[in-house]
């Protein structure tokens, strides 16, 4: 029996149009209208009390990659970062292209996870982009979406069939938008810095072409397509136009893409190597505009742990990806300070919006809802020390950064899983 | 005469050098060029120091040049090339570097197919790291020897029209040359097929043109680059034949250049592709002098980076 | 820091004249040549050569020598000395070379100069002329021709300034 009184915080609950200073009560694992007897009193004065944050794009590496991360360590990062729910990608080993692997992930999450873990299933067998995975069985096994993330189905006919088929189950399709012919063996955004540094270029066009393809397929099939980690300004424009026409598409952006640009590559530090690559200042500004006008629905980390020995190599051969769950909130709060997002918009992009896209009954502080709550001190100054990360990996470009804003309490199903 | 002091342990690229530092290297190289012209072509300047030529991408010419430069400075030289190195057995560059440091190497000259490899070593080792070419990033000693040759032949660099022709996209020589020449006030023009010379290069402060004849007519120096078959991931032009027709330096084109225009090439030359075979050997070609000057420039760089007290 | 002028322009000129006479008294062969050590030895070598020529009516070749590459203290120096080109446009083999420097102190520069010179060929004989000998030798080296002996303390600095480089002729000692 857990009971909490979160006293006097600024309660921001976009699902209920709420932004007032008041108390929030938790009784057992639900939000309650009244305080329970013997409840723990938490003074939230000066803090934000928001629905538990959802990160709809993380790699927990289990099964098969436990040197990089496990469900236990990855969800510990999530809890520290203020996230009460994470959506994990299917590029594990074996890949999550079958109900058995989904069952394993759910069981391990049951046993070891600190926060809610929602698995996704593969679109194609072994994420090879050749044959459909058993999407119906995956749905029954409990996936919230299908995606080949890390890879992208190149065959337009196969992708069309995947959308038609997934539509039957109401499953959204999350797409990692990358045309392999255009990205080729690129390692850096094709532009001034890839030319200056002699790094093989990866044009934004490689993303744009697939985003356009996905828009057409979503329009054609009526199935919801969610474009993952959008990095290109032109892709934002294409999505904006498609949404205006009522096409069922949505999009997410990662903190590194709206915080950094390709100029950082001049350090040749592989912690600035990710897929899609860091892009130009013009792209970064277009992402800001997409966040402001709602073209981009969600912020997600694409938390992608890699061992130090894998990353501390020549830039060309290092794997793509960085960890991000612990720095995500602070980097996103910067958008509020820059007047790119209102506080409400920021909370929406972490709560109601991903819940809506994935059909989760999460992301609200309504009475009777699951007591997933994040308490945020938006003014807390801190320095990110990746050496102290809860992750098994250390591949963050934000080590040593002075950040502002932090989750000081993370509550999952009424249980405090992280507090500072 | 510049008064700048050389403070660098490493030479990773031209990008980070000031014009004064570049001129210091060129001035210093003049003194070292004399050493090679004497009966006894050796000075004791780096006596007792050890230089490792770590060539993870094959190159006989550059490796030989560094080896001879080091020997003329009385340094001991160890050559590690890709076949002999344990790198092929899966050892990482970081491991290799730490091993070399354990052997107390003073200078590591690195050639590597990955951009940033010299940077990677320089930031992790106490030894001096000299970049002998990293992927398509930089080849600073080549640009310095090109500039040395131009200055020797033309007496200056500022104000000259330098045309760099050919495969710019995959060329580290082109990048180092562009940085160096623009820092010293030359006007740099790039030409070649649009797939290898994208317009985006204009953000480097040079001009991009696909009108080769116009560019040739005003060039004081023509620097020809080799087509880098090994770095091109897909075909950038239909055929070698079409390339040499459109962008090769033929006798007809050469006849319309300025009478004192120099022909340069970092080598090795694809005769009949980027340049007519006879032109490579004509009296306006300084291709072999570039090789000679390469030694002097490399001696100067080794002296400046590794000659003083270790900090 | 109170610099004391030890030699003025006239004194420097007298010293060079006297050294020139001493060189001529040694009955120089036709193979006599002068080599100044960078930087201040170079104008001194030119002046000395002109004096010798005016006395015996013959011309002798003059050159300049940069000794940086042969120094034994490079490893100890945080600031590298600037390397200049040497200029000896004649064959060193068989010559009777008068090395010329401004100040003879530890002898290490002269050692480096002899090595640098011998790398260029095999002179029949090397002689040494210095404007000032301030003592404190660290190597078994002595000058054949000395403009002026100036006893100094190790902490003092001797500065030779010459018109060609410094726009003034003087020798000062700084405490």
C-alpha cells in the first residue's frame, strides 16, 4: 500500500487542460481525488508535477547486447531521467521479430525493470527488409508498434503491404527513414563540415526520400506512420504539408539533433556519430520550427548504448548512436527557455502525444489513472558526469555539460523509483 | 621574416595553422633543403630520437620521404606498414598507439584511410604526431611542399591564381592545399566533374567552375589531382575516356595556358588520364622538384615538432 | 640592469683592424676564406675580410653559417631557435677557413660551427676569430684572434650590436 501527497507543485496535465498549483494524491498505484491516511508527504513547492514522461525510442540491448545495456540498467537511466515508460526497439539479438522474444523481453522487464517497458516488434524477419515478420502474433504477444529501427525497409511494395497488414490490428508503424542508396557508406551529414573534414557524406535527402515515401504510403493505406528521429529540415516541411492534408503521420526528434550541429564533428569524437547524423544549423532551426508548430509530435532519446572500446576508435569505424535518457529532459527544457516550446507543449511532447500515437493509457494525471508521475525542478543547475551514469555505456557527447532542469522524483505505479 | 614561435607538438592539418606558422615552416625548409644538396646529407639535429612510420594505408612515396627526412636528421626510423602491423589482426588503433608509446617513440608519422586518425593519436599520445594523410581529410606536408615549390618558382603565393583540377571530393591533398593557399592569399579555383567538385566547396573560400578552358587561361599554377579509384564508392563520371576528354590536361589545352604557368602533381601520375604523358615531363612541370622539396619540408616539420624540449 | 658600454664603434673598428693585421702576419695562403656564424658573426666576417683584402690587396671569399641543426642544446630549449639558410657558395675542401663570431663564451657554438663546416667538406685548417672573449669555456676551444678579452661573471650578459643588424656599433655588458 503506497500513498503519497505531492504538495503544492505546479501541476501541468495537458490531457485535462490543467496548469495550476495544487496537490496531487496517490493511493495504491492510482491517482486519487483525496489524500490517503498515512500517506508520505512530499513538498513539491516550486517544482513541476507532470504525468510520467514517455520516451518512445530507446535501445535496451536485451537480449543479446548486455555488455552495452540491460533492461535493468537502461530503465534505471530512464528513471533518473524522469521517464516512467520507455518503448524499446526490436534490433536485439535475437531480434524481436517473433512472439518468443517479445515474451522474453516482457518477462525480463517484469523481473528487472524500474519503469514500464513497452516492446515493439519488427516489420520484417530479422529486420532484413525481405519478408514480413509475423505481425499478428507480435501484436498478440504485446507489441505497441512495429518498426525495423536501425534499419529501413527499402522495398516500397513490401512496406506498403506491411502498412496494409498492420492497419488491420491498429498498430502504428514507426519508421527509421533512410534510403540506403543515398546514405551509402556516409558517416556525417553531407555539407560544409563533411567536406572540410573529409568524412563521407550522408545527404539529408536520404531521409527526405523515405519520409516522402512514407507519407504517400500512409495516405494510400490509411495506416499511421510515425517517422522516427527526424533530422532534416526538408523532412519537417514534407511532414507539415502532409499533416495539413490530414495524412496519418507523426514525427519525433532527438535532443542531440535539436541541440547539436555537424560542426561538432571537427573534434572527430565518435560520440558525435549517430544515425541519422548531426545536421546543419539550418536543419536544426527547421526542427525548432517543427517543434513549435506541432509538426513534430514527440521528443525521444534514441538511447543507443555502445561499449567504450567500440566507440573509442577511428570515426569511420565507430558504431552509430549515443545514450540519452539522462540528459534528454534538461536539453529539452532549453527549448522552453529559448521560447521554442511553451511549458505545456514540452509536457505534451513527452506525455499525451506519444501515448496517443501508441494507444497507451498513459500520459495523464486524471483521477483513477496509473500513478506515473514525474516531479521536475526546472531551475536546478547540474553538470552531467557520464562516469556516474546508470547506463552500462558511456557514449554521451554531453559529458561535462552544464545543464539546467532535472527530474527530482520519478514515480511509477505509485512507487518512487528515483528521487534526489 | 615572421616572428612567430612554433608551439605545436603535432602537425595534424593545415586548417588549424596560422599564415605565420605556415611561413615559418616554409622558411625553415629552405635551410633544410641545403642539407640535401651537400656531399654529407646529414645533420645531428634529431640524434637519439625515434620516429615510427605507421602506415596503415600503403604509400611508398610518402613513407620513403619521411624515412629519408628522419635519417637526414639522424633520427632512428621504424617502419610499420599495414601488412606487418598487428592492426590487421584486430588490434585497435588505440592499442597500437599505446604500444608505440611504450617503446618510447618520439615521433609517429601516421598514414591512415580514416579521416581523423592523426587527430585521434595526437590527442592520446605524448609523442609528436605527424599526419601523412588521413582518409580524405588532410595531407599537410604535401600542401606545404606544394607551397614551397610555388614560392621557390614564383617568388610569392599571395595574388597567384592556383587551379586545382580533378578529384577534389576524395582528395586530402586538395583540402590541405585549399586551406594553405587561401590563408597565404592565393586565389584558388577548383575544377572537375560536378560529382567530384560540388559547389559546396565554395564555402571554403575558393571558386568552383566547370569551365575548364576559362580557368586554365588565367592560372599561374595548375595542380592536377589523381583520380582516386580506391576511395570512390560509386562512379562519379561515365568513363576514364570521357574524363580525360573533358578534364585531362591535353597538349591543346596546355598550349592555351599562360607561358609561365607551372604544372604540379602530387603523384603518382595516371599518364594519359589527368595529364598527357609528354606534359608530365616538360620543362614547366615541377613534379620531380615537388618530390625533392618534400624532403626539405618534412625535415623542417620534424625539426619544429620534435626538435625542442618535451613539455 | 645597468648596461655598461665596453666598446664603441671606434673601438670595434680598431679591434677588427688589429685582427686583420694578425691574420696577414700569419702569412695566409691563397686558400684563405671567411665564414661568419649566424647572426652577428656574418657582418663581422665581411668587415674582417674587407680589412684583410685592403692590407694584402687580394680578395677572399666570405660565407655565412647557420649552426642550429648542429647545436647540442636543442633538447633543453622550450623555444626553438629559428633556422636560417647557410650561404657558402664556394668549395670548402682544402680551404683555410677563418670562423668568425661575435662572442666566445662556452665554446659550444664554435664546436657546432666546426661540425657544420666539416659536413660541407674538409677544410685544410680552421681558425677562429672573435670580437669578444668573455671566458667561462666548457669545451677545450680557444680563439686564434681576439678583439678584446672581457672578464665577466656568469650572471652577466655580453651584447654585441652591429650596424648591419642593430643600426649601431657597440659592445655592452649587462649585469
